[in-house]
């Protein structure tokens, strides 16, 4: 008999919730029964789940009854308020809000690295919830796992450019309003950032900012450390906020213990979840625009000195669709949890 899972998405009206909804509709869970849930402000809003259209409903404790998987894609406050009810109902919990990082037993997962034996080995029936690893941490993990197959990596440093969509619709709106205001010589709103982010790459945000740039940087570093364990090279991470709507950019400098040819490094990096762009065509270069809608890490390489000679130092420029890449990792986490529910709940 075919398994039919019941899936709840909390924060279905958020930008993460919408992207997760779209990814689930094209995943092995496409035939599941979905419940879209959110706070009072979003009630009654119509959303599509695959070919079906449904209403966003109020989050009630009874909404979790009979649910196999609950994705928390809204605010951290909402996650903290409702996750225990979902757990009590027997649902497997996937927290995209990062609210449960300090809860005992909660695991940070990157199943694509788990395929290589580097993460997720502690996942078991007693795991209360899982957190999909930050998309940048997953991208770095995939790249470093393949690079180290060429030889010892003696150093690696990444400067990451963060988009406004990491902080939700309010941050997107404020970046847009700041841009329009500056072009019209008007005052600009600063509720989310407490500083000017339009036309500006910001290493820090204002003291009253609701967005937490330093917290995001620490999360990338922490998640990478967790999924890398003792098997992947360490990577130094610096996070900057860029005046773009979507897509992380990653400038990664790596140094090996021996000289290598560029084409050998390109060949090692390419594969599942990583798309290496060859040549010099500007139209194909990894960037925020080209990465939107892409499922893979888009990568381009060059030698550190710009020559074609063998060298031990390389620059790697990578870009990812932060929303889609993160949603795909969340679905991969649910598929890992599904193995702990081999019978499912046949409806």
C-alpha cells in the first residue's frame, strides 16, 4: 500500500514557507496531504500546493493530530510557541527558523554530506527535532569535501555576501524603500537594519537592528563546524550584508599543500549539487541573478595569481539561491527522518 504522509507547514505565508511549499510539490512528498498554517494576519490567504489550492489556517494544537512532518518556516517566536504541541502529536519536526538550536537533542543536519558519512549519524527515534544546516554551511561543506580529495587543504577563508531575503519580507521591503528613498533624495526607513543597506555593503548593522548579521555569521560558522566534524578542513568565515534581494555569494580562497592544475580542481568540484561553470562567458557566470531558481551551488574557479600554471592557491566564486537551496536541504532532512518512520501513516 502506498504511503500517504500528512505534512504541516508553519509560516506558510513567509518567503521561506512559500519556497518550501514549491519544493515539496516537486519532491517525493508531492502526494502528501498538506496543511498550511500561519498566524492571524495570514488567515484565509490562498496558496497553491502543487496543483491544489488551499487556505492558510490558524495554528491550533489540534492541527498537528495525525501529522507526520511539521516544517517550521516562520518566526522563531511561532516555532517556540508551537513545536512542543507538534512533538506531542508525534510529528517529526524540521525547524527552518533556527529557534530550537539550544534545545537538548536537536540536531543540525546536512544529509547530502551524510551520504559521505560526515553528518547525521546521531539521528534516531529519540531526536526531538532537526535543523537543516544553513545553506552557506552546506555549500562550503560540499566544496571542501571534494577539494580535500585533491590533497591536504592548508588554509581556507570565505567572505560571504548575504541577501535581504534572509530576514524575510520586512527586510526586502525596507531595502526596496531605502533604494527608492535615496533615489528621490528622501529619508529612508531603518526599522530592520538601523543603518543604510541600499547601495552599501555592510559589515555591521545598527545597534537597534532587528536583523542579526553577527548572529547569522556565527550560525554559518557553527553549522559548518557541526557538519564538518573532524573530517573536513576548517574554513574562516566573514559575513557581509549585500544590497541584493536574493542569493548568497561566496568568495572562497583555498590553499593546498601542493601545486595543482586548474582543470583538475574544476573536475574534482563538479558533481551532484555543485555545478562548475567553465569558460569566460559573462552570461553564464555565477551570480545572484543566475542562481535564482537553481538547485545547485554554482561555481567558477581561477588561480590566485591569474595564470594558467599549476599553483597551490585558488579563488572560488560560488552563488546559491538561498531560499531554494535551503528548502531542498530541509526536504532532504525530512527524507532522512522518513527512514525512522518506515510504515508512515497510511490515510
